[in-house]
C-alpha cells in the first residue's frame, strides 16, 4: 500500500464542479485511499453474475458494467491530465463526454471480471504514477476542460470519483458485498 499523503487542495485548485469529488475524500492519505477504494469496488462487483451486472436501476441509466467501464475511462483521463500537469506541461487539455464514451465502450458485451481486472490495472498504473512524482509536482497547475486544475486536486478527484460511483452502486443499485446479485 502506498504511503502517499497530500494536503487537501484549496478551492481555487479545481473548478467548482470537481469540489464534490474532492469533498468525498475523508483525509490526506491518498495512497491508502487509492488501494482501499479499489478493493471496495472489487468487493461490490464480486457477488454479481453477468445478468445482475447488466442491470440498470432505472431506464436510461448505466448498467453496473457501464459504471465500471466509466470509472476506468475517467481514471485514465484524470491520470493522463495529472501526468501532463505534474510534468509542467501547460498545454490546455480538452474535456470529454462520458455520455458518449460509455456507449462506445460497449461494456455490457464484456465479462464483468474483465472490466474489474482492467480497472485494477489502470488503478495500479495510477498508483505507480503518483508514487513516482517528485514533491514539487503536486503544486503545479494546468488547464483541463477550460478550467485551472492542480496535480494535487487531480489526485483527490481520482479518489473521490470512485468513492462517488461506489456510493451510487451501493445506494441506487443496492449492491453490497454480502448480497450476491442484488440490484434495484
């Protein structure tokens, strides 16, 4: 488990729309949270069979598989932004439309175990990236999606984004590691 700890980003280090994700991170132990949130997602997905993983809590909402695919896509993008900004690259980075990415990913056609394994690989890469950054990199800022964002804020956003979606899986899909195949 990574020992990475980062002070909380100030409000001006990220656009207001990211503040909800940042606020979902309880403390400063980012390294520990990266591992814990990965393991929590794996425990939520473990009891599901393929039919339950394709379930949606309401019409027009993503399936569990699509949620897992989305968090993987988003983590790749956030980690890429983090790397660019941490390396001092000031090139403005574009936004992305998650509502276009999810259907293009065709996640429901893949086994849930494959999607979870892919997320584990992406998260492992994110952990390695963060562990390898020099301390001065965390205060660097750049532009993504038309707004200023710091490397430190991106670390918090990466953790908070998965906390958010894991909460949705528990609350809206009624998933729990103790209830196999439970969906709303």
